[in-house]
C-alpha cells in the first residue's frame, strides 16, 4: 500500500516507517519538524535500505496537503503529527487546540477531497482519564481529561466519529497507546526529547548517562504494591507493528474501530527503575517527591481486542525495553544533534 505518514520523523512515527517499509509498503512522510529531526529518516533508510520520501509541511497548511495528496494516490494515512507535552498544553492551550485539532481537520479535508478515506490515528490512554475499570478495555467509559493535550485526543476522536457517521465510506482506526518506551534494536533511532524530559524513561536514561543528577519519583503513597504510579509500558517497536496490523482492518473496510495498544502488564515507577538497573548494570539514584498534578494512580490495558481482531500482541518485555532505551541513549548521548 502507499501510505501517507504525518509526524513520521518523530519518535513513534520513525519506528513505524521502519516497520511499514519492512512490510513492503511505500511511505511518504510529512512533518513540520517542530519536535523532530530529519536525520531520523536518514537513519530509517540505513536500517531498511530504502529511502523515505519527505515533505516539510505543516498539516495546518491545507493547500500544501491538497497539492501533495492530489499528486499521489494514497491508500491510507497514518496520522501521528501533533504536539504532545502535557505540561506545556496547560500553559499554551490555544497552541495545542490549533495545532492538533485544526491540523487534523485540515488533513481530513484534504484526504476527503481526494477520496482517500482511510486513516489510522494516534490516540492515547489518557482519554480514559482516571479509569473506572482496570485493566482498561475499549468499552471503558472515556473520562475527564485533566489537560488540554488529552482533550485534543478526545475531541479528535469525536470529530473522526462524526465524520464516519456522515460518510460510512470512511475507514477510521483509533489506536489508544499506553506508554511507549524503548527504541529500535539497532540503536539508530529513538526518543529525542527537547529540554528536560517529562516522561519517565527518557528521564531515567538521562540520569544514567550523567546529564541529570537523580530521578524524582512523583508520589509513593498511591494504592499500588510499592506506592508509586503504575503504567503499561510498551516497546515502541511493538507499537509500530500495531500500525502495520491495523492496516488489515482498513483493508477489511472496518468502518470505525478502536483498539488499545498495550501489553496488559502494569509496572510501578520503582519496578521500571530496578528493571533498568538490572538490565543495564547502571545505578539510577532517585528521591521520593510529592505526586505530580494530573497523574492517575494505575493505568494498564486490556488489549485482547487487538489480539483477536488484528492478530497483534506485544512481544517485548520490560527488560527488552530498558536495554533498548539505554542502547539508544548510550549511542546517541545528545539524540540526533550529535
Ligand atoms: P513526536 O513529537 O516525536 O512526534 C510527533 C511529530 O509530529 C513530530 O515529528 C513533530 O515535528 C510533528 N508535528 C507536530 N505538529 C505538526 C504539524 N502541525 N504539522 C506537521 N508535523 C507536526 O511524538 P511521538 O511520541 O512520536 O507521538 C506521536 C503521536 O502519538 C502524537 O500524536 C502523540 O500525541 C501520540 N501519543 C504519544 C504517546 C507517547 O507517550 N509518546 C502516547 C500516546 C499518544
Ligand atoms: N514519573 C516520575 N518521574 C518522572 C517522570 C514520570 O515518577 O520524572 C512517573 C509519573 O508520575 C507516572 C509514571 O512515571 O507515574 C509515568 O509517567 P510518564 O510521564 O512517563 O507517562 P504518563 O503515564 O504520565 O503519560 C504518558 C504520555 C501521555 C500519554 C500517556 C498514555 O506522556 O501523553 O502516557 O498512557 F497520554
């Protein structure tokens, strides 16, 4: 298939481009490089042996999308492009609503105009808010999102649902990711956060490499086995392969479908710290701090629907994720910028 990948130079996008190319698909990437580096695609080409066509386009720019999509016959779009920093979204809500929602609407209009009515969207477990039922299945009611970033995922899901209701020719797969970590086994592509990392694993790897003195563990008084927050960490390569499997649903003309992509295992912050230390033989100093505003105590997936319908399940374990995250960080102490 010929696939348009928005946000394809980013963390999850670049890993997905590898898996798409390995599965024999043709890929065209658009990205405005607001949170990524084009070098990632050069690395992808080294891994797969195939160049990746790249266009520097902001997805809010309807005319550029119109031209690109009009010149190509895309079978499907995989839509990663978006801003994703939870804290920043609280201080700059309009930037997030403009970028993520207006960008998605422009993209959908351009796809619709050229009759490409197949899309896979990067949604998030954050749409469940503080989940009512654990493990979280797709039937779990959506909860109140505690930040504008989460709201954009919720609103985009609603927009896509309305679009499908208005025109059943659309096939739309909403993938709700749990917590992606890890990196490609080659150590050539990985997560390259700007500034101080918000997320746990990039913070741990920066402590391990000596860029940060210690990890702050946010909260040790949750109702969990060791008091720290529990999440469903998923290897980014497993997540990337989930998109290749989701193309099957598109080919089967699925209409609107929602899938959780997680492992089904919940690990606490201290479980991850200890797994990282054991997998890599590196000590991670940490100190216990108060809870972080907006965090939920426990979040892990029931991904049995993805297994049943898409034939997908996560193959890598926490040790693999810790080993590959460290391999990427060690080989690229400053990410893509040498
Ligand atoms: P990322 O920042 O590495 O990738 C997103 C890419 O989108 C970047 O390359 C950025 O430059 C690009 N982009 C942003 N706005 C754009 C615009 N207006 N036009 C064109 N390109 C634009 O993030 P990621 O971790 O790879 O996340 C990919 C998607 O998955 C995002 O939509 C994110 O919200 C979603 N998601 C991520 C996580 C996670 O923990 N990483 C969890 C759930 C969902
Ligand atoms: N944590 C720390 N110290 C840190 C960073 C995180 O203790 O320096 C803890 C958090 O309190 C939480 C756990 O590690 O208990 C995971 O936190 P992350 O920031 O890595 O991930 P979140 O679960 O908060 O959110 C992530 C993405 C969201 C996405 C969600 C999907 O940031 O965009 O996963 O489940 F929606």
